[in-house]
C-alpha cells in the first residue's frame, strides 16, 4: 500500500475550506497532522482499487503478481470483504466510462498533478485519469459512507482537472475540449456523481480563484467559520468560531422583545423567518459544542487539564466472557436450544453483500421496494428533493402494491 505523501498547504482536498476561510491554511499549521481509523481504511481501499484498475486497463501486472499483491493487502487488519465489492464497483464504473469512447481511451492511475499556476505550490494525486476523443475524465474514489459528496462545482475535482490538463496538454494539445469530473462513492451512492464543463469554463474558474489562493498562501486571509470547519484541525480551538457561536446578542436580536410583561395576542411569538434563522445558528452551535467536548476529552486522556472537567467511565452493558460456553451451561441446566437461540433471516443489505450487487439484483431485485424515508429537516442547499405528502402517499401505494 502506498505511503501517504505530505499534503500541500493549499491542498485540493481542503479547497472547499480555504476558498471560504482564507485564514485556515496558516492557522492549521500550528496543529499536528493527525489520522484516523477511517482515513487508514480509506488508504487501504484506495490501494485495492488502484491494483484492480491497473490489472484491468494495463499490462503492468501479471495475474500472478496481481494475486500476490491483493492477498498481501487483504492481510491488513483493516481489510473487510466490503472493500473487495466496492473496488469491483469502482473498476466496473470506470469500464462503463471507457466504453463511452469511440476508441479505447488512455488510462492512468494515481497520477501526480500540479496546479501551481493557480494555487501556490499546489499539487495532488488523481485516482484515475482517462483521455480519449475530446474529453478528459477525472475520477476520484471516496470510501467514506458518512456524507455523499457531489462532483458539481467541486473545487477539489476542478483543481485536479487543471493539473491533469497541464500535464497532458503537451501530448494532446488543443484536442481536449471538455472535462468530465466524477466522484465515485459506492458505499452510499449506487451511481457516481459527475460534472462536465468545457476547458474554457475550467480555465476561467482557475483564474477566478487565483487571488483567493494567493491570499490564503501568504497568510493574509480572514476567518470565516461555517460548515467547512468540519475537517479543520483547529476547529475546536478556533477563536473566530468561538466568537461566532458565543455571540449571544445575535440570538437576542432574533427574538422579538416586548417591554410589556403581559404581551398582547401575537406578541412574543417567533415568526417562521426567525425560527429558520435560529435553526441555522443553532445547528452550528451544536456542532461546535461537540468539537469542544471531543477536544477536551482527548486532552484529558492524554494527561492534560481542562479546568472544571474530568473524564469518567460512560455507561456500559454486561457481556459474557465466553458466549458459547454460557449458552452451553444454560442447556446443561435444562433449557432447550430453541429457547436460547433466535432464528433470524439476513437483512436486505446483508444479502446484497453476500450475493454481490449483480446477482442480488438479478435474483431478488423484483422483491425490492424503496419506500420514501421519514421526513427530516434539511437546509435549502441540500440536493435532495423536497418532501411532499403526495409523493409519500404514492410511494406507499407502490410499496404495498
């Protein structure tokens, strides 16, 4: 598995943050880079994807070498059978994309690209670059299953595309007219998300971010807390974020004030507009408080001190030291096995993982329905369609039919 390289100060993966909070890159420098179990799982999954794509599209590895390398990756304690399935889906999606070309396209994986013409010292690695006809395809595999990532107006993908365009222009010249950027996240999205723009549109976007990138690189930027703080290394200790979330006077201004302690009808009642604004503010406040809690707990467990706080053992459940031995003891005591064990069928998801998506769809697809989910509140920026009672009734009719 490839070792991770040092990230650029203004990395493509963090572009959605530094394009909005230009102070973030230099601010984060004072905090150590850290990794997580999820990140390590992602690296392993990427390595498996890379190996399978190389075998499928090139002659760089023999079948024997492929098997040896794959088996070595599978010995990693983080490996799960699901990685085999998602990497197969990723390879299949790339195959489908390659088949859209009139002639066999050129395919390269783990391509180092530089976009320093637009972002100082900017570089990154494309998971897969595919070129044929007049179209350059950039595909990024994401192993996460938390939040779906869209390719539309995605700055990470556009920076990769700028770098790939620069790298391959000496070979293809002006033949490339369009750029297709795709994010493949098979654990939570059946179909990849894609955006296609012209080369002219891409270059214009690159020019538009130049002054922002220069400001962020030189440390002349300003703080702008928001949704993009999620992956910032200093999110819990950022004073600007704290100032934003502790500005209680701003909350006070949202609440109608009435000097009369016995309000008239309608007075003292929040309007729908005020509730909408408070929901936005409160959502960020909850996230910020959660980040503070996480930071404080980690600090205390490492031997630090957070005045007024300590780490304690949370609630836990009783468990057997040896479940099989305990159940055998119960049967020895006269309890029948049918009473001690519950026979449960595998869930739809478990069956799909067991059979694989293709066979599952072929054999069991006719039995599958997807009813409309329970309504939940979301901001207008959410890409899902708005929930309507009529759509819910229609979905219920389909699932019952």
